[in-house]
């Protein structure tokens, strides 16, 4: 059944619900962390981390791209039922990632997972874990790779304990130079 909803940035779109995601409404509202992060909140967090106006603008650009990528994967999952999500921590990020996120690397969840929202990265601003969309055909052949029994998803919190905003700001400044 096709329903009218809104895409990752709140634009009207047509999509199909996929188990763990709502069939209608703003997709951002289904994410435990991103639903809480308005532009003003993100700007204030950067200021509290010591960023000046230029650094805040740089951080806002980074945040917008990061949020768009995360929500783009969820939008694709919602619009293509039968797919899933693969949790990934890239090789170059593993040393700086928290152990909870590293333990999730390679987990594949079906889009119909009943507790999908709890497992949705990013888990914080600066989180090294991300989700990739898994095509329905791959899910049909390979299936899920659920987390080991007893492994719980990290809590969704504002800032990563292993990558505070001051460190993230410094890393962004380093990429600009």
C-alpha cells in the first residue's frame, strides 16, 4: 500500500512503510537522536564546545551532510520494503570508535525488525557507526546477521564519549586546511 509521507528533510514524498519505520510523517521523527537535534541545538552545542561563528558554520555544513546521509538510508529503506540495514564502522574510524559501535560492525537488520529505531545509527553527534541500505535481493539470499544474544544497541545521546565536539571540530578544521 502506498502512502503519502514526507522525505528526510520534510518534503512531501510518496513511500511505503517498512515494518520498523513509519509509513507517513517526517522520517527524521522516527530516529531517536536526530528527532531531538534542531539546527539551533546543533549550533549551540558547537558554541559550547568553543567554536567561533566560522567553525559553527563549518560544523553545521558537516552536520547537515551527516544527517542527510543517515536519513537518506532510512528513506530508501522505507521506500523499498524488503531491504535491510547493515551497520558499519569504516576501517579508518575503528581506532576512534567506541567499543559498543565497533561490536555492531557487520550487523544486518531487516527493515521489519520490531525494534529497528533502537539500532539506528548515528548514536550521537560524532558517532563513527553508520547504516548502509541492503537491497531486498541481498536480504533474500544472505538474510540477517542479527547482533549476538545479549548485545544491546548503544544509547542515543547528544555527544559521543570517544569523540567530543571539541575533537570533531578540530578534525573538521584539519580537513579544511
